[in-house]
C-alpha cells in the first residue's frame, strides 16, 4: 500500500486526508521535518511514498496526476511530492538536507514538500512535473488566499478536465471527430467497472481477429460484418489508451501489447481479406503482401528519421520552419494529418471499402493511398535532412545501426572494409536493394539472383561499416527493409504455385514483428534486440541471401515448404525472446503518445 505523510495538521474543513485515502494512500501525520524524516524511513523501500503539505488546496485529479502516475520514479505538484522505489534514495537525501538545515531542532513544516522538490530539482533528480492546465494545486499563505483557491477549485469541473485529458492532444481527423467524442465515455465506463487497459487492448485484438475471420468467408455478409467489426476494434483501440490516461493505469506489458497488437490486427485483417478473395476465385495475396510491406517500410522511415534527429544539435532547417508556419494555419494541420493516411483514416477506408466493394479494390486503394503518403512524408524528410545543419549524436548513430538489423555476414565484411568514412552509405544501400529486387524480378528463381544477392550483402556491409551520422543515413534501414521484403515477395510470386505467397506473407510478418520489437526497445532506452537473436535469424542480408539460394536450389513446391519452415522458425525464436523480455522486470515502460501512420 502507498503511504502519504501529511506535514502538519489539516486545516478545518480540508478534504486532503479523504482525497489521499481515495487515491489508495495510508495517511500519516508529521508535526515537523524531523518527524517527517522518521516516518519516511519507516515506509518499506518497495512502496510508494508521498509528502504532502497539510495546507494543500486543489482538485482530486491534480493529486492523482502528481502522486499516482506509475511511469515516473519522482513526481511533484505544488505542495506535494512522491517517490516510487527507484526514486526513494533521492527523496531521502533531499529530506535529510532539509531536516539538517534546522540544526537538529524542530523545523517548521510549512511548504516542506516544495522545499524538498526544489532540492531534488537542484540535484537534477529527474522530477516529473505534470501539466495541470486549469486544475488547481496550491498551498495558500493565508485564509483569504485559501478561500480564493477553494473558489477556483469549485469553478473548474475536474471530471471534465480528466475526460478531456484522456484523449491524445495530437491525433488524426477521423479519430478526433468520429471516435474520441464517445470513446472517452466508454473509457470512463470501463474504469468505473474495474476494467484494465490490457483487457480492453485484448478485446480490441479479438474483435479484429473476428473481423479477419468474417472477411475470410468471402461472402458479402462476411465483408459487411468485417468492416463493422474493424471499426469496433478501432474504437476499442482508442479506448484502451484513453482508459490508461483517465485512470493512470500504465504498465510495461500494456505498452508492449498496445504497440504490437495494432500491427497484428491490421496484418491479420489483410490475410483475412486475401483468404476471402481466394474463396471467390480472386488471388490477391501479392497485393496483401505488398500492402504489408509498404506499410511496414513507411513505419521504418518514421522510426529511423525520428531516431536520427530527436537529439541532434543545431537541428533547424527552412523546410521545418515552413512546416511550423503551415501548422499555425488551422485547416492545414488537418489536411496534412489526413493525407499521410494515419491509422484512423486508413482503417476507416479499409472498413468501408471491404463492406461496399471487393478485396482487390480495397487493396488497390490502400496501396495507392499509402504510396502517396509515403512519397509525401519521405520527400519532406529528405528535404529537411538536406537543408538542416545538424550534428548527429553517437546514440542516434547506434540506434540507426540497430535498426539496420545487420547480421553476421555484414558484420564480418564491415570489419575488413578499408578506407575513410564514406558519405555514400545511403547510395550503397539503395544500389544493393535495387540490384537484388530487380534481379529477382527479371530472372526469378535463378543463380544470377544469388550473385546479385551476394552483391547486396557486400554493399549493405559497406553502408554500415562506419557510424551512421550522415544527413541521409536514416534512409539505410528503410532500404534494407524494402530489399528483404520485396525480394521475398517477388520470388514467391515467380514460383507461381499455390501457397508460395501465403508462406511469404507469413515470413515477412515474422521478420516485421522482429523489426517493430527492435523499435520499441530502442524507444524505451533498453537497446536493441540481443546480438545472439540477430545472429540466430541471420540479419537482413543473411535472410535475403538464404531466400535467393532456396529459390534457385529447390523446386517451386519445395521452395514453398522452405518459406513456411523459415517463417515458423523465425516467428518462434523472435516471439520467445520478445515475450521473455517484455514480461521481465527490466523491460522499459514505453508509452507511445504518437501514432504511427
């Protein structure tokens, strides 16, 4: 149980004790700083502890934001400070300094919490100060100020603020205007019935899988039901995050589930559409796989660009300035958010087209829309990179190297490549990618493709042989993803046997999961996937070379079996390590407030 130490006797009529108990705190009272320090030492080290000024006046939700958010070891609002086990040592040291300031005598506890926070901030202890907005949190100095503070509390409905803050401040047009106006109330309904965000996330996944199963029936009724259920799944997908923000129920497991289930839902739905089309005699597996490849590569562009530039110094450009100026014009913000086809708009489009048209038309529209969005966003980021004068950090270079997913072949060759740092690394990656994919397109399963795959291995090693700090080096991971995925797609299509493209779909899905998992580890400052895992599954260059060898060596039917076996092997290894990591105590708390396109 959490403990709150109330410094001084509560003011008559104050609700502070009841508010703290309603938030799950066991309330103790200290008369001076020395007693506060004694009570602090008595709280078990594995429990949350808070120090709250007895004169505090404010909204209950302000206390909730300041004292119960599980993501931060140390947090504070005016008149209150809290520490989780990871922040207890820093809080204890600051409290000891405040107590010793009195020379061993009883020290007044007026504003003790604020003085401790000032000491923590001076130590650069990483205290989180939540944005309260219109919520009140003050320690009045006299009765008149107290009355004014109470009037300010009464003037603001903290439940309305709580509901509003449950919704992301930056979201897509469809989500903002068609989902969030009512999903926030669903989130509150769930909170009042004790449901957790993880349960809602799981319900969203199950709903999407049922939608995929409906699409797989290949009937008009199944397609209509699939579209309706896909929208329902998206409503629940919005609800789980809103529930987490409404009730501050954040968890590492929940962050991982929310981050990965979105991709699992969408790609499972693609597979369901392809199965439903096949029942009607229309083979669209190549389109389904193409849509998954395009969507994954779009995300890799987002992740790579952000990792390359989020901590770069002198990070300015005329293009960025123009973008900021456009954002100051209200309507342009929504237009620019919509044309990148974020998840809300994309799922709405897929749902409507599934219900009203055919899987083939749905995939055509999806491919055209995503291709336009990818061209728009990538071109803008290339312009920014070329016009800004930024110095990339070692951390950014390491993140790009981890995202590259280079295996033992590239590592071995990179160690033996001589010469100074090359500014042509993105060109090497692009040339290798184009060579292997074009060869697969021209010759199909042939040994010439294996030779070009060998060239791809060499060029990919050259691209990562030096720290990735160039202006366009963030393009290297997307080039590698496109090369590997498209090679698998083309060779499976060239095999021209039943089952080859579904097997390729499974292989790309397994590898894509590994790449998404790497991204969320990096975002949590936990580093990339372990080296043994990358080596075990061969790295992007090793898998690409292996697929070309299998295509040249085996018959079409045998190649299909080999792709299936490879997909199962990669999925088992990757999922085992991913689940082991994310349920471990050392996993980072990744809470992504952004929304991949």
